[in-house]
């Protein structure tokens, strides 16, 4: 279960980073679910569990190199 939640979280974060202008959270979720279903035909069965764990620090989105985030220094 945790492996699938972790995989889905990565897909969600990737979709979130590449969201277009005006794209809502629901749209990001749809993209992540579609990509997950392409890999796992039964789809993502752990949305409720993911909603809980994604708010914890371990699951937080990590800024990519060159991305500005909280506490990033401007050089």
C-alpha cells in the first residue's frame, strides 16, 4: 500500500509542478489518477490514506534545483 501511495504522490507532485495557468487542484488530481491507471490498471485505491499522509513533512513536495521555495537564498 505504501509503495502505491508513494508512487501516486510522485505523480501528483509532478502534475502539480507542470500545471497550466488556471489549472485547479481537481485537474491535477485527474492527471495523476490517469497516469497511475496507465501503470496500474485497477487504479489508485488509497485516495483517503493519501489525503492524510500527504500533509506530513515526509510527503511534502521538495523544491527542484533552481526552484524558489520558502527559505531559499537569492544569489
